[in-house]
C-alpha cells in the first residue's frame, strides 16, 4: 500500500506512540519505516518530533528502536536512515537524556545504545567519544542513578519537587520495560550474526585502537625468537 507523506506521518506517529520495549514492537516499527522508505525523511522527522514531545521513558524506547532501525536498514541495503541518525546522534542523545536529574535516569540506556551503534559502525568513533565525554560530565550523584531517582520519587510524593520527577506508574512501567530489554540482551548474546559483519567491525575497532610497533616491540620479538631458537627440537 502506497501512502502519501501526510498519511505516512499520521500512521507512523500512531505507531511511535504505541512503541514499547518489546522486540515485536521495535521490529514492527522498523519494518513500517523500511516498507515506506520512499518517505524516509518524513518518517524520520516524526521520530525527532516524538523525541521532543514524549515522556522520558518513551524516549528510551525510541533510542533503542533507532538501533533496531539501523540493523534492519543495513540488512536491507537502506542507508538513508543510518545516515540521518548518524548526522543527528548528538541531538538525539540530548533529547533522550536532557540535563538534570530526570534526564540522568536515561544516561545508562543511552550509553548502551551509542556503544552498540559505534561497535556496529553506524556512528563515527569521534562522535561516540564526544557524546561519552559529555555524558561523563553529568553530576556524579545522578549518573547511573535511575534507582536512586525512583526511590527519591517514592519518598517525596507529597513535595513540590516531585512534580518534576517520575510518577509511580512511570517508575513501574520503566522497571518492566528494563526487564524486557535485559531479557532481549541475554537472548542476543547467543545469536550468531549473519555473514561476517561483526567480524569486520571487531577487526576495524581492534585495528584503530592498537598502537604501532616501535623499537621495543622489535627488540622483544627478537629476544623471543632467540629463546625459541635455543629450545631443542
């Protein structure tokens, strides 16, 4: 079924609003985007709009979806979504984990996704390092403190400050969605990637991070060769 841009946007926005942490939901959303890749810019703009308007919990689902979209785009030879995500990755990260204690609850999830994107060569190593550096500057008492934020919310439900934090319903929903993501992560550990894409990415990462040989390396190799030559056969 061919959709015009207006119909495509309406349909995709509705799908994004129903997006959850489940693998089925993530894949279904990615498949819609690829099925209507002729509307790639319109659909991608829907993602950016939803990132600005949705709750912080929903934004985590969206950034995980973007990784799924990159995976399925790569498999189907569609580079447009990957290119747009690569270009806007810093903007996406700021939307998912904005400054402040609320956004800090999403830092851990953001780190996992951008590391995956970097390892799969969907984003540049330079962009990854810049984003990681910006995340590392977050206040230590909030970094990786999703649980402490949740506890704070529950203990201060009658305070004005709590209005800026998560509701109990959002906390419980986040816990369930995190469980779903961890379950998928454990399952994916046992999945053998198709082709040799993973091997190529691993080789490239190792090649980039390995230092060049210097005179000490050659001296060490010469010593080892001498020792090996002295061992009787």
